[in-house]
C-alpha cells in the first residue's frame, strides 16, 4: 500500500481526553476517531489490526471444532423475558421500541438467542455436541465509557456457545475453549493468565477470565508467577483427546481476580517469592453454566432411552476490539506502538528519503514490488514529507520493520533495516534486502 493513497490522519498533539497509552496512541496514529461517547470509527490503519486479530480468533475457534455463524444485533425482548434476564440486566442494556411497538434491544450478549436457535434445530443427543460462534458488534450503555476501545459502548466481540448432553461432556467443551484461548492470545504475542472469576449476569459456577498484565488494567490480579512460565499447547494439540491434564496445569497454581481473591488462601498456597500482585486487562472470559438457559427456555434433547433432558451449555467470549488496546498497552514506548508481527497493520514500512530522485524512486519501487510478491504487507511512504517526519510517523504507527532508502545509502548499494521492537539497525545490500526481510517476517509468523 502506498501511503500517498492511504488514509492516515496522524496527530502531533495528544488529545486531552486520552488517559491511557493505548487511547492516546490509537488517536494519534490515526487508527480510530471518536464519533460519540464510547463510540469510535475504525479508520483504515486500525481496521487492518482489527481484522488481523479477528482472523486469529476465527482460526483458533475453527481449530477447536467450533462452527461460525452470525446472529443479528437487534433482539426481541421476549427472548430475554423467557430467561428472566430482561429486567435484571440493568441500564447497560439499550432498549428499543420499533414502529409496531414491539420491544427490542441492542444485544449486549447472545445466550438467549443462541438457545432459541438451538432448540428450534436440535432434538436428539445425536445432534450433540455442538459449538457455534460468531464475531459481531455489540452495545452496552456504560455509565462511564473511558479508556478508548478498552471500555467503549460499542465493541466487536467473539461469542461461542457450547451444547452438550451432560455435565461431563460440557466440561470437555469448556476445556477446549480454555486451550483455544491460551493459543489465541499467544499468537498475538500476549501472555494471558487464566484466573478464577465471578460469573456475573451470565451465570453458572465455573468461570475463568484471561488476563494480560498491564499497569493500566482495571482488575487487581493475584497469582503464582510459575503459571506465567507454563508453555502454551502447540497448534497440533489434539482437541478430541484428554485436555483435562493440560487445563489442570494452569489451574493448579493460584490465580484470581480481585472478586475471587482470598488473601489468606493466597499466602497459604503461594510462597512469598512466587507471589505476584498486579493490575490486569481482561481479554477473554469463559463460562460453564449448565442448564441455566436451557431450563428457562426449554431447550431439551432426547437421550438414547427417549427421555428429554435440558442441554448443558457454556459461553465463551473474546473482546476483539478491546484486544487492539490491550496489545498496545503491552507493546509501546514513548515514540509509539510496537506491533507484534501477527497483528501488525503492515509488516514493513518502506521509507523513500528523496521522492522525485529517479534512482531512489526506482530502487524503492523495485523493493516494494519484490516484498509484495513475497507475501509481505508493505506500507510504502512515497510522500514528499521530510525525513524526520517520516521516521516519527513510522515509529508512531509501530510497524515491526522499517526499510530506509536514500541517495547516500544507494550510492553504497545498501538500505537500512530497523527493527521497531528494540531499535536495532543494520545495513543490508540492496539486492539482498527483499529476501532478508521476507525471511524475518516469515519466521515471525511461523507460530501460526
């Protein structure tokens, strides 16, 4: 992509309303624009990151055996009355009346709707197990939307729902999502910690939040540091095998949010040198709530002996848009973002230091085409801006690698390659740059 045709409205000054790093940098880097309280337009750069994250989430859900679908954002209030949650949910639910005076709502979550869909299409134990998910925009009317996309009113979320014949099978589905979540966040460069958590308005008695440690996190977290060192299951993990042993490794150690934290238990269970007390950002939440919704909404299936039983259900959410902010909180410095390769809007920023110089233009065009042919996403800065402005802009948007070509280096047949994560620079022969950088990108993406 040539920067001259891209839309990248970067800001030199930090907006006064931005309180945390991710909000400041997303506004300054031209990733988002606020259109209302807690409501943001996703501009081209931010949208590219959002789609990269969404695709990783999708791939790991599919790998675990879930099937993608899409439910509407507007839901009938009667569904929520069936479950008993319509009046109990609170003011965060945006309630709507249509022109026929039907009561509707902008869905904050989808347990009721998926239960209605399942009960209409599945009647027998032979239809189980099932896991169905969608990635959809949601709305919760937060009383104090803040921190940009970290706590907005409109947000993109992945919801997965599992349906099983009995509790044992339901817990197997829960374990699949537990493992899938560890892999999902690892692929994005994040180390997530599964922590015991409250189930809140979703319900049930088994729940884990997946937390990324960050000073700006809204939750206080307490854990044994050894849980952070555990290896994440590989991509060829057998999701049809026994996952309980792997899950047990992560749940053996103490790890809890402030809602579930017990100071006495923490001190008894974790020796002093291994105790971690910090702040964290929730990026995913999984629940097993059994028959809470299937009982209320009569979602039953026939067993082999002809008896009807309510299905066992679980719910599994990932905050896709929130993850953009969480990743920036984990990877940034005073100059801007520092994107992990898997979620970077572009893999490489190519900087032409003298636009209009025939030799420099030709070298940049050749390299741009070569990298693009190798499958590398390149943002080519072919604008007439001064070098200092180009360097600052590239650091701000935080692409993993920068390639700089100018008259001086070209005279020696070289280009400068800078790694954004640590600022390391090296000069590479111009005829070797494409292969060299393409390999760096491919190696960084190899985990996928």
